[in-house]
C-alpha cells in the first residue's frame, strides 16, 4: 500500500466540502443542549434511586 491509496475522510466527502470541520465548528442549538441536559438529569436520578435502594 502506498500513500496514494489512503484517503482522508474530510477529503473524501462527496460534495467537496469539509463536513468534518463544519460539524465541529457549528454550535449546538440551545434546545438540543437542553434536551441533552434533561436526558442526563433523568439518568442521574435513576442512578441515585438505585443507590438509595441498595441495588
């Protein structure tokens, strides 16, 4: 295998854009962040209940 056979995932993007870079730079919406925070709160509450029950 020579170096020409390797492809960079960013360079291999079909539309020629740097999709990987765009995903990192693009900020997450406040609504998405709130949904993720709520999911974490539910998981934490579930774990706290299990700990309190001794399971």
